[in-house]
């Protein structure tokens, strides 16, 4: 999960609590318990150009 600039308070405790809240909300809404990894702002690669369409050809 990419965080915003204002989410970095400098406290590990705050980051751990945020991670727990995100995991808990995903479990409540989607019924899955994923691993949550907090990343620095603007650290995820952005897609360039047009979105790619995926077609499921399974039978």
C-alpha cells in the first residue's frame, strides 16, 4: 500500500497500527486476510500509456 506524505509521522507504532487497520478492513469487507506492506509515497510504478485489457480464455 502506497502511503501519502502526511501519513508518515515518524512513529513505528503509528505505522503498525495503520497496517493492522487496513488488514482488518480488508478482512471485514472482502473476507481475505492479505499481507499488507506500507510503501513510501510515489514508490509504486505507474503504468504508462493505455490500460491493458485481460481476456480470460479459460474453459
